[in-house]
């Protein structure tokens, strides 16, 4: 039987990857221009919408397949810190009734931080390159 810690890391990696992938996909499907406009309206340069959406989309795929897990996870931690500090912190942990709070961002950040420290090699592309003889 596989190491139970690796199974846990695999679950975290695939679920977090899917969630970030889906968030990035929705930004593009909904018209990235809307996200660009929203970023501009809150004082973040609009081009950052493309950066965030691409990191979410491509990073999500990378996590799902287990490619560069630790690096991608650090990027996701940075994204979540940015989201919390620039937008969500002002509305509180649970939100204000008009906007969601930062509880989900905090959970995503914790999942990503765990993967950044531990990695996840089970069923991963990374394991193909990190074979230990």
C-alpha cells in the first residue's frame, strides 16, 4: 500500500489543481475583459488579470498532473495572499453579505502551503524525473 501521506498529498494536489484550473477557466470564459476592468476598478493594473488567470489555469493543470508541484504551490500561496490583502481582508473572514470573505482563500492558501513544503510524487510527472535508484 502506498504511503498514507502521499495519498493525502495526491488528494490535495488534484483537488487544488482542479479548483484553480476552474477559476482560471471561468475568468477566460466570462470574458477576461470583465476581470481586467474589475482589477482596474480596485487599483490593480488590468494586465494582472491575465497573469492571475494564466497562473490559475496553467498552474491548475500542472498540479493535476503533478508537474512542478512545489513551485506552482508557492505561486498559489502568493496569489492567495494578494487576493486576501488587496480585496478580501476588508470584508472580513466570512464576508459582508455582498461579497465573500477570505475563508476560502485562506483554505486554498493552506492547501498550497502544505504542498509547497511536502510536494506530492504519487502519480506525478515529477516522479518520472525524480526516480531514486
